[in-house]
C-alpha cells in the first residue's frame, strides 16, 4: 500500500471530535474553533481617518497645489475615540470647509477624503491645503475590514495571532472551541528506561516518547505516555485502558517480525481492525494503522528515525481529520537538489534533509533508522519515489518537518 492510501484508510475510519468548550479568548490561543464566527457588526463601524489631517470634500481641493493652495474654514476637531458632542461640530453644510481629524477619528458626514496634515499649513481657524486628494483617499469606509453578517472564521479554524486579533476586533470575549485531541503513547520494550534512572546492562533510554511528546506540546493536544515491557497481557491492558480515554493511541516498537514483536497479535486480541501494514516506505515499512470504535491506533517502529518520520506522515493527517482543521496538515514543497545521492532505492524513501529558499541538500551521511541525532541538522524529508535516480539540479518533493 502507498502512504497516501494508508493515510486515507486511517483518516476515513476515525470519528471526528465533537465535544466543545467555551473559553475566554486569551485562553483559546492555538485552539480550534468549534463553530463559525459571523460578524455582529461592521469593522470599522463608522468612517474613520487613516491619517492625522483634515477631512475635506475632495471636489473642494481638486485644484489645490503648493503654488495655489485652497483655503478652507475649519469646522471642528476630533481625536480618535472622541464623540461628536466634544468636537465643536456646528452643522452639516460641509462645502468650503474642513474638519481636523486625528488617525482613527470618525470622519463627519459630508466629507469624502482626508488631507494629510503635512500637506497643509496646519491651520486652526482656517487651513491652507497644498495638495489635492481623490475621493476616499486616507479614508476608511464602514466595513472596509469586515462586513456585518460576514463569516470571518469557519469551524475548524485554528486561533493564531491574526485570528485572535480578528475575534477581538469583533468584541468577542469568549469563543467555542473543540476540546483538545487526547493522545496516549505506549512505548513497548523491556529494554526501555526513563531518563534520570541508572542505565543498567542491556537498557536504553526511552528517547522516542520524548521526541513524540515534544511534537505535541502545543495547546491542541493533551498527551500522556507510559513504558510497557514486551509482555502480551501488559501491552493488552495498556492498550485497552488508553482507548477508553484517548482519541489517538500511539505505540512504538513491537511491529516487526522478531520474537518480542507482539503488537500485531495484541491488536487482533482487543478487536482492533487493521487498516494497513507493510506500507511502501522506508523507513517504517512495518508501521501498522488500526482503528477500534472510531479511535486510531498508530503503531510505529521502535527505531527513532523511523518512528519520527512516520509520525510526521500520519499524525498531522489524523489531527486534521479529527478537528476539521486544515492548518494541521503537513506541508510539502518542490525544491532543487544541491547534493549528490547516488543510491537507487527499491522502495519509496524519506531522506532527512535541509530545505531553504527553494533548494534542498543532504547535510548528513547516515540515513539509518536507528540514528536520531543528525536530525538536528535537518528540517525536512526528501520524498523519493522507488527506483528514482537523482542528481544535483533535479527537482524533488520535500516534506517539511
């Protein structure tokens, strides 16, 4: 099976999250909207000045120049946030007049443009205008940013800095968001031990769980993890408990064909439906995708690089399907290869690489599944089709980490 088929099988079998919670806007940063947001009013809700200057009728200053300034009576002055009752406004006949306005102040009815104060003599009773303006120049119209009734954000939108600013501009102090995606990681392997404990003979530290947890630290996720030895009943108990409280269960190790690779039979024993295994990709060919009661079980390799690379293939797609949030999807780019790579692989291959400004190179020599540390020099994978020979100057597909 190709990875695209495997992704479709897995995402097509999970049940999207429907549970929601109402949060103060400041606590909702990074979360995903549970419902669309329509503007209760236009932004701006009144015509306002984009400059410090004078509101004018553009027709009155059409012939204004430095040599022949137009002289206008100043009808009043308004600062941003002030009401007209404090502005000295004396009527509605604007012909032959100007109204001094600061940036953000309301432009009185009857004026259709704003002259920058730099293009005037800054007069208080009367003002000389040295430059013409076209209609609506330096003038923010009602609804220029957002129109009343418009859906400004759809369900599934993630609240980043711009989204937060838009919501605040609409006066929304609270928003309805989906609950976090609950992820539980089960690291299988009798050889594993937690960092901080003594490293006894035959043991290794559980680096994969920390790598995956670090990838899930933002506000969309609620993550827990545990180590489980190579023992059928223990793995079965851990899986069944995790499925009660999680949307996605990830296991690492135990997916190949060794004596202690118990995941395939344990998954079958709990009634999980296997959707794929032996996918056409290196590393991580034996990755298993399963589902039980609409919840995904992603069983990754015990080799660090293979686990990370396949997490990056499958998990973002799962997260996007669970939440309806397209911004969680992985990013791919086309890039020009700068480094030689002479090997022709029999299977599709993910090569760790470094992408920048449309070009990609291979800063590392080892692409072994067990090597993690050289990913420090990388920020993407080259997605190389099976049987493909590439040389510097060729265009390749990269998956951004």
